[in-house]
C-alpha cells in the first residue's frame, strides 16, 4: 500500500507463448504510484458551460441590484455566495474554482473574440515581461486590493445594493481591460485579490487536488489554460504568462514561493489576523469606535493582519519551518472562516449547521495532517521519479508496441 510521500516503484516482466515456434515477449516497465480520482478528470466540455452560466448569472445579478427586486441580493451574495466559494477552496483547492470562476470567463472573453490581437500572432504568444512592474509587485497590489475590498464591504457595500452593483461593474470592466491588454490568465495571476486567497487556502494543493505527475495520460494538469477541439478533446492554450504557474503545478509554485525573499509567506502569515478582525467587525457592525469608521476599519484590519504576521513570523524564527508556519496560518484562517460563516443561512437548522461545520473542520484537519508530513524532499524525489519514468519511456526498444513500455510517475 502506498503512503503519502512514498512512491511505489514496480517492474513487471510478462511473456506470452503462442503456437510454436512463435514466441512473443512483452516488456512492461512501470514507475507508477496509485492513481486516485481527482478533480482534474472533470472534462472541460462539462465545466465550460457551467463557467459561462455563472458569468451570465453574475451579470444578471449586477443588473438586478439596480432594481427593487434586487434589494435582498447583497445579503445572499455575501452570506451564501462568498462563504460557499471559500469553503470550496478550502476543501477542493484552487483547481475547480479557477476553471469555473465567472471573472476568469470575463477576463478571457477579449482573447476568445480577438485571439490574435494586441500584438499576438500564431506561434508567437505575447508574454508578460518578468521584469515589469506588475510582475514584480503584483503580490503587494493583490494584497492591497483584498484589504480594500474587505474595508469596502464593512463600510458600504455589505447591504447597499447600488454600491455593490457599481463595484461589480467596475470589477468586470477591469477584468475585460486586463484580458484585452495582457495575455493568458494575467487577471487571475496578477490582479485579482481572490488569486492570492486561492494560493493561501490551497497551500501545496487542496484536499481533493491532483498532482501533475499523476495526471492521466492525455489530460492537462490541474487548471491549465485549455481550449476545446471540434472532436470534444482538450488542447493546451498556455501562453506562459507566469512561471511557475499555480494552474499547471501548484506544488512546484508553492515550494518555490518558500524562498526567503518571496512575499507569499508574509502575506499568508498575515491572513488569519485579517479574516479574524474582519469577521469580528462584521458580527458587531455597531461596535463603538474611537474615530470615524472610514479611518478605523482599515486601521483595525491592518493591525490584525500585522499582529498575525508578526506572531507567525516569530514562530518561524524560533524554529518552525516556513512550510509548516504557512500551513498553520492556513488552518487558523480556515477555522475562522468555517466557524464564522453559514452558507445555509440557518435554513438547515442549528444541528445540521453544526454537523456541516464539523465536517468542514475534519476535512481541514485531514488536509493539514497530510501536508504537515510532506516536505520539499518528497516533492523533489517525485520530480526525479517523473524524469526517470520519461527517460525509461524514451529509451525503450523501438520495436515494442506503443501501448507497451509506458512509464508513469
């Protein structure tokens, strides 16, 4: 039986004897751990209509917010929609949501309508310069936009439908402009604050997330940019807008982000304090504050995130590895989100809501236990096994059938 972080290697030699004097020898080499079911198996032909439906629904929601019938829409959006997305990210990881996110659909719309515009040509996809301002400071920008969004919700758009509609319209316009000017998933990678939240909550990979080395043959890994072929198949549409990329290999992206100079670790440490203060202020909207809320709310959010960042940073300096300190931050933030939200809005009853929260917390603990025992050496060993498997496949005798001599890692 295979255990987490321990790949199983097997070499099988089989032979078949047919009617004499013919003798056929089949050599089958396998470097393959157990292949579990994962979200990567969900076909694009199923998820793309769902993503477009969510984008259309979001547009209709934006329009309804200007009408009297949309007066209760902000409450449903904030109390059902956002908690459901956060719980989905905590349980499944980034893969599913990044393939059905309505904002991602809006951002990619100009590229589908004008696929070779804005300086791009067949075989010459336009890439974002790694030395550009956006590529170097996008984490600061995403963190700032996340803080701004939480402050706006607390101050204005939580219950005011027209303000929420205006926020939606501006966000969709920004995604459209970004999709027209920048390649690939640049909106998701460099501008959308939810992209930062996805990376924090998923960690190396979600509980139901996949690993690229285990991706079934012929399928693209994780949430890689893809296009549908006329026969229903999927083709790679990646333009390398970011490397490493969370959509191609979230684990590789995660381990590279553990370098001391990378801001992702500090932002992850700050996230539990940010969500803790946010839900505290949300639960007590009439809390007396010593100064106008316009100044106090952002200051409290900054103070909470700063305190959390310093505490977890101190634990790291005292000997807790950067990897495990980030996992601890995700568990703390996830616990706050699970305890503070109820996507059913009480419709399931107190007992059922408690059971749902306990199930979500159990899933979070299972994820934490799995990733806590895994380290960079396990990831590096898996990459070596993947390379070895490809070399074995490349050097097998050419006269063997294609279906024989497959190497899997």
